C-alpha cells in the first residue's frame, strides 16, 4: 500500500471501511477489475409484461467508476445488449444476431448519469471499490444507511445504501434516475435489492438481485437475476472479457 492509498483509507468514514472489510475487501487490493456471470430475466420496457431470459457477463472496476455488461437475450433473434460506463461516458447498444444494429443510444448527460447510478448501486458486487475508488464520496446517515455520491455537474448523483440486520447491503436507492436513455428522460425513483450472500474468492457477494422503478409509491420490478462465478481479473483479462482489445 502506498502512502497515498493509506491516506485515502484513513479518510473514509469508519462505517464504510468496516462494511467493506466485513464483505472481504482487501486494503492492499492487488487487482483493478472484477468479473462475474449472470442469468436472469428482464422486461424490455415498463409497458411490457413480457419477461425475456438472458445470460450475461459483467466487469467492474475497483479503481474508477466503470463497468461493462454484455448480455444475450432469447428467444427474440438472439438479441445482444451492451450496457457500459467507459472513460466517464455511458453506452447502450442493442444488436440482433450479433451484428445487426437495433438501437444505439447517443451519449448524453442523462445516459451517463444513469450508468453512474448503476455503478454506485452495484458496489456490493465489487466491495474492494468501497476502499479503492477515490472518485466516490461517502457520508453516514444512520446506523444502517450510507450515502455514496460520484460525478460532477449534470452527471452528479447520489445513491442511498441500506444495510440489513447482518450489516450487509440489502438495498440501493436513487430518487431521480432517468427512466429512458432518450428524451423525455422522466426521472423517477429507482431501487435495487440484494440477497443470498455467498463467499466467492474471499468476498461476500450477493447471489441474487432485482431492480425496479418506484411508480406511485409501488415498486415495479423490471430486472431480476442471479450472480455467479465472481472473481478478480487482471487488467488484460478484463479487456478480453468485455470485448475490448
């Protein structure tokens, strides 16, 4: 650990460092990225009641706010989706049969902010980032609630993290995430839930998650999945995993 790293860790709220260490994070973390696989189902839009099954692979940085989610949906023409935050820019691409473009959202503050919110909400899947991502700002709210913020200007966002009775993360909430990647963006309350923690490569990782919008006070779930095969990745392995060369 460098002197700079030690100084950063000392500045973290005690509640945050205790949480990260409880989840198995390493204060001398030797890797920059983690990867894991997912299986689950998702509704393509809030108006649809059709759930499409998917398989996915995701990588997350523990040093910066970055991730890449590559999913394959069936049975609708073997649709693939790439959802990512790379170099501070949000990205959402949809293709059919692996090569036919279906949709590609142009980079915008709303898209980038939405992807940044996703990264913050998914910190339970990369507990080492709680210690080593210097782009995150934390504040304690009460004994079971922490706020984490990142970004600046139009991209600035805050996610409220809730802890369960076992002092592990069970929820992540944002009051105003854009419900669409294109205008009108319609910011709405958005919530993620995590459960069934299992030990993977020395970390306690939730193996089940679901995500939904809060509409008229009721949660409308649109994504649910299982997380498997969690492991640290070298920088080179991470680039190969998310398709970059």
